[in-house]
C-alpha cells in the first residue's frame, strides 16, 4: 500500500479534526468516529507488519517530499525493526483509551477524543520520521494535546502538573534542537542516516551526547529529572495516564537508540557509566519510593520510572560487555531487552492505569486506604488486576519477564554487580506491587462504597481482556517481536561499537 506511513499519521489527525467539527452536540457520532479511526489505524498496522522484511536493517516503506527546501529538510518517513513495534503499540493502546472514555468523560468530550486522536498521529510521526527536523516537529507537537488533556480534564492540581510537565519536556528538547542545528550546519541536511554516518570529534560527540541526554532523560524519565512524572500521572485523566506511560515515555528510550548511540558512539562509550549509574539508581531508589506511596496512580507512576531504568541500562551496558569480554557477543541481548521492555511496560503500565480508572470511576478515590476486599464484589476485575500486577513484578509467562530477563543476563556479562543491583527490582517490584494488590483487592471490605461495587461492564471487559491477551502473548511467545527487531538491533550494535575517531 503506497504512502502507508502517511496514512497512519494523518488518518487519526484528520479524524480528530472531524470529531472536533462534530462538536459536543453530536458526540454520539463523534465517539463512533473516534473509535472507527482508532480501529482503522490499528488495522493498517497489519499490512505494515506483514509487509515488513525481517532480513534487512534498511528503512522500509520510505516516503520523501520536499518540506523546507531552503534548509534541506524533507517530509521523509521510513521504519525499521525498532520503530515498527512502537508504532503498533501506539495504535493498539489508543483503542482502549477511546473505549474507556465512552461514558466517563462528560465535559467537552469532543475535544477529549480529538486530542487523543491527533496525539496518536503525531506519536506515530515521531517513530516514522527519517528526517531529524521532522522528528523534532512531531516530538514537540505531541506535547500540545497532552498539555491540554492534563490541563482541562485533570485533577485539582492540574495547572501545576501541566506547567511542570511542559517546562521539563520542552526545555530538555531545546538542547536537542541545538545539537540538530549544529549537525545540520556541518552535514548540510537533516537526514538521520546522514547524521548517524557523519564524522565527529570526541569533543563534538560529548556535547551532542549531553544535549541528547538532557532531552531523552527527561522523557524516559531518568533520575533525577523524573519529578514531573508522578504529578502528571496523578492529575491526568485515566486516558492521559495510559498514553503517557505506554507511549510517551518510550520516546526517550527510542531517542537514545535512534540518535545517541549511532551519532555519538565514542561519547556514549566514554559516558556509559553515567547512564548505567542513573539507571540503577532509578531501579533501586525509585523502587523504595514506590513502597511508601498511598495513592495508586503515584505508586504505578514511580513503578514506571523504575522499570524504564531497565531500558537505559540495556542500551548502555553494551559498552561494559565489550570492555569485560573483548567482544560484542551477548551485547545485542541488552538492546533486545531494552526494546522488549519498552513494549512490555507500555502494555502493563497502560493496563494498570486502566484498572485504577475502573475503580476511580466507581469510588472516586485513588487512595489505597479507601479500598480492600474488591475481589468480593468484583471477582472478574480482581482477576485482571492480579494478572497485570504479577506481570509488573516480572512473572515468567508474562511480557514483564522477557525484557527484564534479557537485560539482567546482558548486565551479568558485563559485571556481576550490575546484574545483582538490577535484579533487586524483581524483589522491590514484588514488594510494592503485591502490597498494592493485598490492600486493594484482598482483605475484608471496610468501605461501604466498595461493598456496593459492580463488576466489569462489557466495555471494560473488552478493554482489559485485550490487554491481558497482549501481555500473555508477548510473555509466552516473544519470538515474532524479536525476529522483527534483530536485523536492526545488529546494525545498531555495529554503529554503536564503531568509533568515529
């Protein structure tokens, strides 16, 4: 299908504008249009996946049009084994967000659906862009819908959370823009492939790496620039939390793989211990922070920071493996683990936030102390929540196990201590997740509101069941996902290890 990537980007954007045009007075038609657009976008990822050549690392489904000719900037699209799974994840997670808001969002529903559809298209654009300036355009543009989602439909402190979210992410991105402009002046164009292959001195690489680090570390988010995330999650509506955790955080990890490692390999090698240290701090320290949370959303938000630490650990431990063993054998496992962890965390965290949303819609509280004994009144819901909680702890057979296992094995090849510290997340993750489940799902029913709860309705059942199937499918049979990624991962490893000096 020609121009498939452009259709994937602009179909949801156009549908979002259509929902906006229908307005709140015809929201019935708007809801169905939003759902149809989300399902159509997901359906279009099927030919994208089936037509993808898993034997090459070259960009596929390429498109190129003149955009800003004076600056040699093009509307250039193309995907590889790193971007394809993230595009599918984006399309997949938008569908439950649309369904979950069906009867919940009463204020300005047309604008709500429009914001999510437009944001879906812009996020797919981030993963599809093969021109650095186009990538930056999509990267910044997607902040606007999320800014509005938190600011309009968020909680009591939504203005504070929105401004904090915008300032952190926007200011970090300014440094990335400066690095891109510098490389454009030197290379003469914004092609990402050209930037990856251009020669750079070690000093240039250091500055470029640090500029990218500031942009991508905020988005992941890495310690210590993570403080915007819990506030944004707590104040955001359920759909906002789902997309924020499932997709937007992955853009930081994607940026490291697409820009930092191949463009500045020598600086990445030199500063890898900085990133590894910050990743291990996130895994351990943030795990302890999650243990003391009383708000369900805040606990899951801190859990996200800890789990995303595995992504950056897997991406940068490759240099320590080469130092320790003198070869790249096993280094690709770290990159494989980082990618699988991004997909897995997107599914699990999105599912957990939807579970919190189901409870909040009924009880209007996110405080753990207000619950207890939910299994007595909502047994089907309790089964799903326990499944997603166990997946969050890295239970074998779920997607949460695969990525963390690969990263821990890769870390072990580099150093026993890296692996031992990383493996602490299995203990801490079990502690805070099972603590949450014990107090919310099990025990005696202490709250009259909980005693009156009704189990999942068909709409909620479809949403959670689809996510449960995805979590189990990736956990039991990750081979198709790994097969799609491996040629690109192998090429990325070659770029990351090669010196430009």
